């Protein structure tokens, strides 16, 4: 794709992102005017109730959607390049499952680590990191992509079995807390916690940008990459850290959100037809944020008629797209 077309897509994407952000912030049970939104953003006044409500609930949820979509799409792209597998992603390859397992162990075991939210963030990060190590270790033995995909699914089934046992043994309060978390939501992040969320996503983004040229070479395969001077072990470790931070923190704050990390990176590759990862990094950030914003806007629009968990809605959209990818590869 030529540079002019890339710039054109970037402009279209940015306009769409701004429009989707405005629509997302305005949609809800209580009507908010466009003028009120502008005043709350650019002329914020703590004494005005509408400004406070918009900032603490509407704007906070919109920014959370942008951060969650961007981080999941970026982590999925990193996983797909690392495993050289278009079906790789933090959800399918067990990264979210590992984070969910550790959060479940924390919430349903009665263990207290610091503040409640801090403990969930730490547990999800640890679970994502352990899952990443496990899958990279398996990738050295399972050369076939389908085998690796099945291994990730089996790991997810294994963690689900453990969580089912924990749910059977836990009390009603702990069970409710984990169930609500596992449905996926963007409304649990406070305005103060957004800075932690944004810092973590920024850290993962910096690691991805640093590894951009190595990711370009890694697409050729590990052996050619070694011949070109790439330190495979160091590259794997840095990508592992980026994925663990991006997927782990997002899962901690928003719960498990399915298929974003697998569908969006494939969509960007289909559109741009390139393996230049600095471009793909930017486009995945943009399209990931746009995807989650659109999904959550529809959820908010239908909330009074049919409340749908975010995790379920992204699965409804993402699963058919994954099926199309499988059918295309078979052909």
C-alpha cells in the first residue's frame, strides 16, 4: 500500500475514532447534550453536577474503552508475530485464561493483597505472565500451528475446570464478585485509576515500538532471523513482557474481553497488506480502540432493553470473523 493510501486510512481512522468517542460518551440512560460534553471537557467546573457526572462516568468509560481496545489489539498482534500464527491472541492462547485463574484464586480464596483493585491487577498480571511463559515453552515443542492452537484451548479448558471447582466451594459474595468481573465491563475503572491503566498501556506500547524492526525480521521465521543477527531469546522475553503487561492490566481492570486481540490484528493485515510493524502497531491501536468503542456504544444503546456483557458481545462479533479466517486458510 502506498504512503498516500496509508495516510488516507490514518485520517479516516482518526475521524472515525473521534466520532465513535463522541457517540460513546453521549449514549446512555440519561441524555447528555453535545454542549454539556464540550463544557465538561474544556471548561470543567466541579460545582456543576453535570460536569462531574460526565467526567466520572461517561468520559471515564470512553477513555477506558480506548485503552482496552488498543492494548488488546496490540497484544494480539505481538502474539501473532511471535508465534507466526494468525489465530494467536491473548484469549485463544490462554493469556486471558491465566489472568482469570489468578484473579479467581484471589477473589474466591479470601486472600487480601493490598487494596482490592491493586490485588486484582497484580493477580491478573502474574497470571498473564505465567501463561505467556507456558505458551512460549510449548511453542518450542509444538511446531504445528494447529497443535499450538489446540494446546491453548486445552489450557483454557483446564483453567476453566479449576475455576468451576473454586466457584462450587466459594461463598455467595465472592462468587458474585468474580462473576461480575468475568463478564467484562468498562465501568469499574475510576478516573484516578485511569492513570495507572494508561501508564501500563504506554509501557507495553514502548516495548512494542522498540521491538518493531525485530518483529519485521521475525516474520521470516526464527532461523532467518538468527542469521540476520536477531537475539531470539531476548526478543521473546521482551515481547512476553509487553503482552503480559497489555493483556494482564486490561483483563485486570475490565475483565476478560474475547476476540479483540485476534480479530483486529487480522483485520489490519487484510486492509494494509504489510508486515511493517511500526505501521501495524499504530493501526492496531486505532482499530482496536474503534472496535471496542463501537461494541460498547451498542451495548449502552440497548442496555434498557437487553443488557449484554461486553465479553459476550465481542464474542458474538469476533467469532464469525475468526471462522471466516479459518475458511480462508483452508481454501
